[in-house]
C-alpha cells in the first residue's frame, strides 16, 4: 500500500471538491437541455394565404427554437388549392416533425384539410371527427373541370405515397368525394392514430421514429413529446384581421362602396363623414387585395371604373360615364382574382348596379350644387324671417342660419315672441320689421328713402 502525505491528501480533496461543484452546477443546465417543448397552432376556418404564411412562420419558429414537434390542430371545411399546395410542400420538406390533429369532436379535415392532414409526419384524429371530401370546386361551389380534378387526384396520391398512407382512398376522396370517420380512417391507414386529447396524443407518439427533411437530405428523428411543455403559436389580432379580410366578396365590396363614398364627398362636401368612411373602406379593400392572389388586369379595370365614376361627378350628362363605370366594375369583379377565387355573382351584380346608380345621383347632386345661386355678403340674410326670443332695451335676439343675431326694429322696438323679417343689415345688427301674416302682401323689403 502506497502511503499518502498531507500534500497528496489536500490535492485529492481539492479535486473531489471541484468535481462535486461541477456536477452541482451542471445539473440545472442538463435539466434545461433535456426539457422538451412542442409548438401548437390552431387552424380554424378556410385555408387562405394568411393560414399558409402563418404555418410557414410556425415551422421556422419550431426549427429555430429547437422544438420537439410542431402540432397543427385542424378544423376546416377546405380552402384555396394554391395555399394548400404551399402548406403541403412545407410539411413534406419540414426539418421539424409535424403532427396534424383533427380536433375537437365534431371537427373535420375536409377538402384542403384532408391534403394537409395526410402530408404531416403524424396524422391523428379525435373521436367524432371526419376527413375527406377533397373534390376541388370553383369559387361558386361548382365541381371543377376534369383537368383540375385529375391534377388534384395525382397530388393526393403523391402525398399518400410519400407518407405511406392509403393511396386508393386518397384518390377516392378527390374523385368521388369520399369522407370517412375517425375509426374508419385509422383502419384504412389514412391517419396513424385516434386520440381523445392533445396530452394523450403527445404521450402516444412519444418514442415514434419519423423521417424529416427533404428527400435528398432526409433523416430519422425520434419524437420526445411525453410531458412536453406546450407553447401556443396564434395568429394574433392582425393575423385574424387579415384572415377575416381574405374574402373576394369583402374585398370587392370595400373597394366599390369606398369609391362611392368618396364620390359623394366630392359631389356634396360636408363634415367629411363620407370621405373618412370611404378612405377606411378603400384601405381595408387594398389590405384584402394584398392577402388574396389578384390579376393586374382586374385591378386596372377597377381603377378605370373609379375614373369613369369620377368623370360622371365632375361632368354630369346623360349617364354615359356612370354606365361605362358600371360595366368596367362588373368586368373587374370577374377578372380581379386568380385561380379558383371568384366574386359571387349574388354580390357582384347588385354592388355594381348600386355603385353605378349612386355615381349617377352624385353627379346630379354636384350639378345642382354648381347651378345653385351663391348666397353671401351683406344681403345674404335679407328677406329671411325669424321669431324674437328675448328683448332688452328695445332690441332683440333671433336665431338665423345657426347663429344668434341682434335685431333692431325698423319703425320702433321689437316685441318678444313676435315674428319679424330682415330688411337690412348694419354692421353686426339686423334691421327688421314685423312679418306679415300668411296671405298678406309682404310689400317691399328695401328701406324707403
């Protein structure tokens, strides 16, 4: 046995103390490194470019933040095919595991929602939900052409093949509008599991291995989601506002009615309410256009319609400008949006007729205003009648044109409550005389020499 001197003992004690201190300091860091988090987004309502941008942002956030998974809870009747394709492409190449969860009970992943759910690394449904009915339709709800249906069917099959799901049922959802409930979807390999809640879902997928990333750089990842901390990723106020505005009908209404309100402000300037309202509606309309895919030709027709309506206000005639503006507005509504987006004819035609008729009326109002005699100057109030409300020292006060005036009688003091007529003005005082009773000869209004 080798003996240990005091110096060796001190060195050993110092090293042991350092090791213990390192372990104590390292425990919190190790615990923090092992903490698992999942990012959760809720998708309700129609699939629009706003939703596509939001989900893309969520994937970036999940990747930068080192989240264990990105959970997308779905309840949608469908939406735009172009936005759906963007979401599917992002999910198929995502470096972060994506879990699509159709929830709560009674929710659906219809049409666009079916494509999105099947494209996730893990597809799950809550009891009492359904998926399918993915046949593409036009903006008016009519079934799309065979060309579009064939393209969509091939798209659905490619998604199912990539995720090893049921390709026959995926194609049937598109071609025949098939829709299946949660248990049937699980049995037919459309989804991976049925789970009653988010927490149970995260527990069930824990330990599952999924392949993430694009095909040329695919890698396997083991999910660590049990007892994971959930972080919500919401649209927020402005995101919800943009989602609400992502409607072709609202965009067309705001732009049309906003233009009409501005025209009325130009035709009959007042306190500015019509101008302010029109400006707000126009801004909201252009915000909606920034969200939706639109054609430049449709926008130019919209601007032409506004110019023709303005011409009707500035140079009113027999309504040629108003008729041309109405026709241009109808064509703008038809051509304004790209893809399957269309303005509903039930909104398009009444709006165009109302705005065209309103521009015609605004032109007539402007014409009358320009032909009306100008009242002003010293004699503007001569000939008007009013009731003396109170008197003091032989003079009285009356209310005329929204202002209080001091009046003096032409032939003597005025009496309180008497009805008088203005015959002249001297400085800030009005000279009045008794107003004749109805039917009497009013006589001259000028002062006798």
